[in-house]
């Protein structure tokens, strides 16, 4: 899975779910994906309630179910900053 694949998948899911009332930033070495409060997606580096930082490889494994998200965070493969309660809402998006 590439950065563009992840971007497209997140944009599709955000459009289907609509706004969650919070914003998320996904930070990859290849680029940024921000899901805004209303469910729209941008690749501009904007402020967000919660930032998830990872490599495309590790995030792809989480999205495919090959890597447990909690284990990824505990082992440092995915880093979360900002409001941790917002991070829990990711389950509703992904």
C-alpha cells in the first residue's frame, strides 16, 4: 500500500462516515493527511486534535489487520500526540 492508497482510503471512509466532530492528522514521511471536523480531507499541514505518526508500511499493516493498533502504539511503530480520547474515535473511521 502506498501513501496515495492510504490517502484515498481515508478520504473514502471519511466521506462515508461524515464528520466525527474532531480532527485527525496522519503524518507520514511521504506526506500529511488531515481529516477535518466535518469529514473533509486535505493534504495541507493543518492543526488537528490528534496526530498519528507512522511509516506507510506500519500504517498499512494496521489498516489490513496484520498489526494490532494498540501493539503498534506500545512498541513505538505508531506514535500518537494530542488528545488521546480523540485517537479512540479512529475506530469509527477506520
